[in-house]
C-alpha cells in the first residue's frame, strides 16, 4: 500500500493547521453565544 506513507506525511504537514482552523471557528461560535 503505497498511499499510506504519503497520507501520513500529508497529515503530519496539514493536520495542525486544519485543527487550528476548526478550533478557532468553534471558539468564535461559542464566544458569540450561538
């Protein structure tokens, strides 16, 4: 399965920024009180 190492590499590079965006959106939502 050649895709797995590439996928892991991609995740290692991209997951932190994705999580960061999700967290920021969630915090903004809670801060508005929705």
